[in-house]
């Protein structure tokens, strides 16, 4: 776990503070969960301001063993959760990660983060011409309807 | 893997008309069962009597659908209890994962989201029996690092006689669910 934290710090060091970021993330939050929870869901609004499609290639959540892209499908009132390979956003388009739909699944926390704290998430996006790392500070909070 | 598929109860969309689901023409009798709540107290069919109950099935490691439903139901209960104080409304969560969801775990979970809610766990045979009675489907999905469930996420409305009166869709808005539940408890 120490190695993983060092990797996270190292990645933060190399994140370019570019003025031409194509991916912009807003309103990121992690649903607060009780101690002992094995997974937490993260939600956000992702805007691809660039002209071409960008796809996520890796996601790291600090303090969690791994982070995956998951989608909830509800058909005939049966909820099914499926792991997706990545998040792809067409150029000049945006996507919302919301309860009951697309979300990040943050798996196996070292310690379940408390309400009103923050979770750092790194999302790596790329296409054939460009690569970008987005650093997100997601608020840990309850759901608001 | 547990797989339950059973023909559902007869539904009638006409009386009363609900926006978020369907009311049964003939309420369905709940079968006898025995589970334990988060305080380790026995909970049976009789505990459904003399109040309206909003019942749903899930598991505490469910990161999205179950806590969203809990949040909706909790908000709705507060509003309806304020507006119709004579309508006693309970929210009951039954785990499909008794292996991990012990009474202690349920106690922690309920206290975190809404301490007035009742969480039930127990023998898997009892959970299977009750879920079959209500036509609840669930399927364990094993993964590298644990397991999840695909499951029916409907909200069941149990009447004061411990009978299933209606089944509501989990993806309905809070406003639609609230209006329908007001209709059902005011009948």
C-alpha cells in the first residue's frame, strides 16, 4: 500500500498544469458509506472540450485498491451492475456519472473515508493524438435529490 | 448462485392508479417467515401488521441502487409522517447477502443511513422463501475480489394486514413515489 501511495504522489508530480486541458470534471462526489464498506460509488460531470473523442485508460483513487467504471442497468425492475472497459466521450460532448447509472466503483478502501472529507481521483484520458490526466477532488457526502 | 423466477401476482392498473408502479387487484398474503432485525430481535409476518411497510431487498455492499433507494424512502417517510401523522409507515430492508450482512453489520448500516429503518437478515432458506413469495429475483455474481448481486430492486408496499398491496419501480422519481404512497396509505 505504501508503494501505491508513492505511485500516486509520483503521478501527481507529473500531471501537466496545461492551459489546454480538454477534459473538465465538475461536481465530483463520492457517496458516503458506513465503516466496513467494501466499495463506494463516485459520480461527476465530465466535459470533453476537445474536438475528438477521448477515452479513459486508467483510473486511480487514492486510498482504494482499485477503481473501475460500472454501469447500472435496470430492466423489469431488476438491477444489474456491469463493469465497463472505459468511459468514452465524443468531442465537444459531455457525460454525467449519476446514481442509478454510470459511476466509478472505488473498491476496497484502506479506510472508509468519512463524510465531508475528500477523495483524490486521477483519471487518465487519451486518443490517438493526445493524452491527459485529470486530478479530481471528490467530496464525500450524502446523496441530494 | 441462487436464481429465483416465479410467475408474479395478478396486477391491476386501474384501482388505484399509480404513477410509479401497480396495485394488486387482490392483495397477496405474505407467507410465514422468521428473520432477525439489526437488534437481533425476531421479525415475522406479524410484525408487518398495523402499519404500512415499504419493503425492499438488497445488500449492504451494494454501492449504488440500494443506498439510492434508502435515501429516497427515508426522505419520503419524513415528509409523509409529517403530513399524515396517523399513517404509520415503516421501511424494511431485507438483505440478500446474509453471509456478509450480519445483524451487527445491518445495525451499522441502518444507523448510518436512517436509524428508524428496520434491517432484516437470517437463514438464506427464509430469505429465499420470502423472496419467492414476492417474486423477487436475485443472482450472485462472483468476481475476482468478492461478489455482487443482480436483484429485483422494486419497492413493495405491504398493507396493515401484512399483505402485499402494490409494487413500485425503483427508478421512479421521489415525487412520483411520494404521491403514490400517499394514495395507498390514505385509502
